C-alpha cells in the first residue's frame, strides 16, 4: 500500500512540472492552464462534468514550448469537473472545483 501511494505521489509531481492549473478552485468563468514539456506534439484538452458530459475542449496540432489554454465554464453548474490533458504518449487527469 505504501509503495502505491509513493508511486502516485511521484506521478503527481511529474505532472505538476508539465501542467499548471491557474486557479483551483476556478476563479471567474474559465479553467486556465499552462502546458509545457510537450513541444512539437499534438495536444488535446477536455473538460467534463463528474458524469462524463463534455463541457469544453481544446486541441493543438503541434504544441509550442508553453501552451496557455482557457476553457470556458460559464454554462457549467458548480461542482467537481474533470480535466484531461492528452498527448500521443500521456493521458493525465485532474479534478477541478467550480464553486
């Protein structure tokens, strides 16, 4: 059990160096994030509600050194949202709170 927790913590630390949420809970009417470390790769970002309903998405054919992404949430009710950031080799999930 301790090994699993350490492995999960290690994964979270690695993700934090590539995806940076700019406000969680969300401030304003959008989820804002910066993605780095995926330069030259296709990048897909999806925001869903807790039931899996897609609320916003963003795609970049070839990512730059740092991608600043803004996903609107003005039509989304308060609660927990799931942010998925994907490249050809990685798929990362984050919980985001909309107050």
